C-alpha cells in the first residue's frame, strides 16, 4: 500500500510541476503596441551599450595620453634637474676666464698661478661636458637669436652681414634647453 501511495503522490507532483512550467510560447504577445515598445527598448539598450563601449575606448585613450605626459615630464625632470645648479656655476667660470686673461698680461712669476687657474677652469669645463652642457662660443657663424644675444654691432666691411664677430660672454645649452645666450657682437 505504501508503494501505491508513493506512486500516486509522485504522479500528482509531476502533474503539478508540468502546470508550473512556463513555455516560451506563453510569452509571445500579439499586441503591436507592446511589441513596438520592446523593439524600442532593445534599440535603446543597444545604443547605451554602444555609448558605454565608446566611453571605455575614450577613457583608455585618455589614460594612454596621461601616461605619455607623465613619462615625458619625468624624463624632462631627469634631463634638466641640474639646470639651476649649472646656472649658478656659470658666473664662476666667467670670472675664472676673465682672471686668466688678466694674468696672461702679467710678469713671469705669476705664470704658475696662471697654470693652476687654467687647470681649475678645465675641470669646470669637463664637469659641464659630463652633464651634457654645450658651450656656445663659435665665431663667424650666422647670428641666431635663439642662442645669441646681440650686445653691439660691428660696422666694418671685414665680415659678412649678420654674423657673430666677437663673443663677450659664452652661452650654454643643457641638452637642447638654453641656460644662457651667448652675448655677442654682430656684423652689419
């Protein structure tokens, strides 16, 4: 009897479950207004998905640009970190050069001092080369306002017009950045 009750109970449960199962066809709606609304919602969903995808692409591009700028700023900081220090050294080098010019005109007993000062100046110049500082001191080159500062004009006919004929003070470049323009006399 127990088995029969069990079978009967299982059949009742099976029938009950079959009634509760929802079939795909049960959801087909023949109302054109509802179907139109569904189509519009699907289109709107597709548009929102597309907009989100475009925003993601744009955000990735912005992140790439930001990363590039950060790397460039770091590289510039590394390249030009000594700029202020070198600018402070330049007047000392100028004074040494002027002193050497004066000592050259003095008597022989001062020549030892001259040699020592020349060694000091050479050490400074070597230090500048180590840190990629270029000296702007070429004569008879076209005047370039990006690296030269005209202090005077030479009206003699010995030189081509607009050429550097004398350097009053050397200029300096750190990599490609101007630390100080060369003060020059320009031909006219």
